[in-house]
């Protein structure tokens, strides 16, 4: 069973009702569900939530909500891994069979594309190229930092600044090693690796690289407004799936 798990609790604080807030005309969770459906990668697309309104919205887009997330897994301190592991085990019980592949897909990822999910799914299962000696356990969405991290500054108590890596003060940007970060969209992996607590960003993980203009954290209302503007521009350029699911 290929399982997509979308973790969407009801108690978001910085952006109230974030997981079903309207984003460019749709509840934002709808973009993730739609991409998962269009990818045809999954046998089951499950939303893990403690909130009846989120569950109703998820069902309207074609996902399933076969269990209610326990309250102790819906507070501000619960990790995504704990929620995913609970969902893996709950789905095995509900559907009567264990998953052989899992994708954690965040509900606030409107820039996610079905084609990305298909390609990342293939990347996890592809035969390793010559020279790579490990089989990956995870493939996760990532993107390059827009500015060299070797030039990062810290602010000292007296208000002045200093470089984290002063040895690179005069190094040309093109000579600095690129750095990447989690894009916060999706995380493919094998159930045993999730359940065993293996690190997502470890020696047996591969990044699936996305262009930086399709990666946005939505932590504040300003982030949200910026992302809507960007999404609208991409839609005008024909770089989004503009089909609406009501």
C-alpha cells in the first residue's frame, strides 16, 4: 500500500485555521490533496486531524479521514514524525494491511506539483547510480539557499556584527559551496525508517531539488500574502495547475 499522509491539526496559532484558510480561491489543504490525487502515486490519501471542519474539507477534496488524531498528538509540541508514525500504524489497522511506502505531504504547500511527487517517488525507488553504495530511505523536497551561507552574519550583544565564517570574507561567491535546505513540501520514505526514527536528513536521504521560487514557508500573514502574489504570477504564466476543485 502506497500511503500519503497529510498532517493537519486544528490549533494553528500564528495563522488561525491555517490548514483550511483560503489561498487564491481554495482552502489551502486542497492543493496538497489535489496534487496527491493527480500524481496517481498513492493507494490511500489520508488526512490526520483532530478537527471536524478540517476533516470535512479534506473529504470534499477526495482525501480520507479514517481516524481522529488523539489530542496528545495535536498540541504545539508534537513533532511531525510522531504524527506520521501514529498515522502509519492507525492506517495499517484501518485498512487491514501495512504500507510499503509513505509520503508525508504538508497541507500548506500550494506550490507542490503532481509531477514533483511522481519524480520524487521514482527517485526513491530507482536503482542507485554507479558510485553510490547505499539504498535511500528517504527522498525529501529541498531547495538551494538564495545567498551563500558562508557569508552569514551574527549580531553581537553590543549591536555590532561579525561573520560566522570570516575566512570567506574575500572568497568569490561562485567559489563557495552551494547549500540547501528543507523545502517543507513532502517527504517520501519507507515505513520502517519512519517508525525506527531514522533521521530524515541523514546519510541515507536524498534531496529532490525544487526551484526556490516555488518554495515558501507560511509562518506569518505577510508570508501568506507574498505567497499568494507569487502563485498568482505563476498562474498567469501557466506554471500552476489552475483547475479548481470545489
